[in-house]
């Protein structure tokens, strides 16, 4: 995830910069979902606590989350974590 332009925090990326960046990482395909200020990256720590990693922005106020009704969630875990969760159901 690339944070958008927020003065003193992040400069964002143009499409051509993003293309070069993902190519450098070895990607063949990539998607730009243009999340804008509503894009939020959340990390769950080993103890289960979560925290927002990036800086959201709403109504030009940095750190303020934009209320949206949809999301794209990507969960990364070990096989043993998946097995434990399915066994608990």
C-alpha cells in the first residue's frame, strides 16, 4: 500500500512511479485500487492487538478515518493458525 500525498508525511506515487516500484519488487501484475484517504492499513501484532500503520485522512484532517461501507481484507497467517481457527468453529 502506498500512502497518498500528505504534506510532511508522504508524497504518494504517480502511476509510472508505482509501475516501476512493483516491477522492481518482481511483480508481473499489480492493481491500483485508488483508495485515497479511505485506504487504511491495519496490522495485528502477535499479542492480538491491532494498530493502523498508515495515516488516513478525511475532510483534509490527517489521522481522521473516512467512514466507508466496504473493504478489501487480506489475511496472512501460518497453516497452523488456519487449522486452529477452523478447528474452533
